[in-house]
C-alpha cells in the first residue's frame, strides 16, 4: 500500500468514525449540537478524501462547487421559515434520492453503454437498486413536499384498483431491472425501469393523508440512506456505504417508532394507502358538540390559581410562530412557583421531532420536554393543560370510539386534567378530518384566535396581575 492509498484509507476511516460518533451524540439534546458538528466535519473529510481518490484536485472546480453549494444553502437558510421545515426536510430527502439515482444511472451509462463493458453481477444489482430506490425517493419526496407546503392536496388521493396498479408496475419494474442486469448495454430497459420507479414514487405517496406525513418523511429519509448505501457499492466507496447504512437504519428505526405512535404497521406504510379518512366518526364541523369559550383574561386567572401546568404543542403553534411567547408564558408561571412541562407527541406537527425543533429554537430547556409515555400518567393530577394547535393527538375518540379513523392511536391524555384550555383558530378538525370530542368535555375551554395573539394577551394579563 502506497502512502497515498494509506492516507485515503485512514481518511475514510476517520470520516466513518465521525459519522458514527455524530449519530451517537445526536441521541441526547445536550450533545446534539456537537454531534451535528462532528457529522459535518466527517462529511468534509469524506469529500476531501474522495476528491483525492478520484484525482479531482483542480482548485477552480472545487472552489466553484463549494461556492455554489454555500450560496444555495445560505439563501435557503435565510428564506425558509421554521414553519416550512417539514417540507424542507422532505425536499432534502428528494435531493438525496436524486443524487443516488443520477450517479448510479451515469455509472451504468459510462461502463456498460459507452465503454461496452459488462459490470460484475453484484455491481449490476446494486446499480439497479440504487436507481430504483433513488427514483422512488425523488418523486415520493416531491409529492410529500407538495402536500406539506399546500401545493398538492393534503388529502388521501385514492382510486379503484390502485393497489393492483402498483403491484403490476412493481412487477414490471423488477422485470425491467432483471433485463437491465442481463443486458446492461441496452438503453431501453434502463429507461423503462427508471420511468416506472419515478411513477411508483408518486403513486405510493398520493394515497397517504396529511396526518401521516411524519411517517412518510421518516420513511423517505430511510430510502435516501439505502439508495446512498447502494450507490457506495456501485462506486466502491466505503464511506458512502457506511453513511448510507447509518441513515437507512436510523430512518427505519424512527419509522417504526412513528408507526407505533400512530398505531400503524410498517407494512401498511410500505404499501401506502394509509391515512385515509373513512366515512365513520364524527362529521366535520358537526353542531352536536357544545363548547365553552374562555377569554385570555379568564385563562390568566386559571393559570394564577394553578400549581401544575402541562403545555401540549401542535402544528398550530408552528403556524402561528407562537413558540417564543409560549416560552415567556412558561417563565412567568415558573416565577410563581408553578410546575410547567411540555408534553410531546411523537407525531405532533408535520415531521419527526417538529415540536422539539420549534421549542429548541425558542430556547425552551430540553428537560422541560417530556415524551408521551413518561407524561401521560401526570395529566390526571394536573391543574391546567394548555393545548396549542394540537388536535388529533389529544382526541379521546382514539381511545373510546371504535368507529373513528384514529381509533387505537396512542394520544396524550389531556382530557384527564382538571381544566383543559384549547387554543385554536376555529372548530375546524385536524388533518385526520374528524371532530375532536375533547372540545365538548365539561373540563374543556376553547380560547379562539391566533395562538400567538391570544397567548400574548394571557402573558400581559399575568404581568398585570403580578404588578
């Protein structure tokens, strides 16, 4: 082994160690920032070593590429609001899939079609796997982006014979893949396989309702990692194999956690078609439920008389950008000696960890954020629960109504508290499209209006009462 080969091998080893260490550190909020930094350094090392390995040492090309990438990242960071993070993550997943698809496609084109060579069987198989998964990830992520951003209907789009069509297309894609492996120099099977994979990406995501988007985003993240891992085999790049395997495995584990939190099986996610609203359950906007309204002044009095408060954040908090005033409310209550915690449902919001990201941005201490399993037993002994823009994740119908589309989904037991204040713009349902029984409970009070505005009024009232 020459000195150059030794440096390349050690560089890849260092990058791999940094990736693994970074993932490990991301497991704890207190070390997450350091984990992010280690992962970024690992990627920098991996890119540098790869450039050396491939003899791409032109500073002009390197500088131009870094400049373009930095400019795009800087503009995106400045323009994308926190409320747009879910669709941004979906888009990043799509970019990862696209990169794997293009690299694997170009490699097959270069080796088999241009040079007329025939790659080894394992290389040919990993090439088609990378192309297929990358293509499905690309178009699936674009549809997820459209649903999350409102550019595509968030409702489940279904039609007769949908699963049969998907099955036929999947079999045709496998057939084209086998053909491409046997005849790599032919362009037709490659294009046929690629086209069907792109179409399947669309067809497997459109029947998924908006309420299930966190699971989809997590699964597509896993797909992008698997595609990258397969591309690593195509290019014989060890660090790409390791990084892709890490992303793929962690994404699948997260998907299973999310499925458990929504009472769904992983098989139903892989097949698509979940998240549909059935005809059962309460009708949207039904007038059967009689609600009691509370104003910010009265809500402030309830908080003043409480000794314990649990705040349940949801997507409505993200839309209203209310996380900062919520943190201010927490600080005011704690100064009065009131115990304040945040109850985090695994699928609250529109992406995995959405509420954690928002509250971290508002500098809410991590130890205040409590997961569903740890906090559910505390609701019964809590004086006031403040629900901000959360809907389906606190709907008692999931526990009590077998006809409800969300029946069986684990929820936060907010309904057990002495008083529940629900901060909401209107009586409109959540993404599941069903009425929330909690609104009509005798201990529930509706505080209508923009979350940021109403909670600001509550904070001002508390300040006046203290003076």
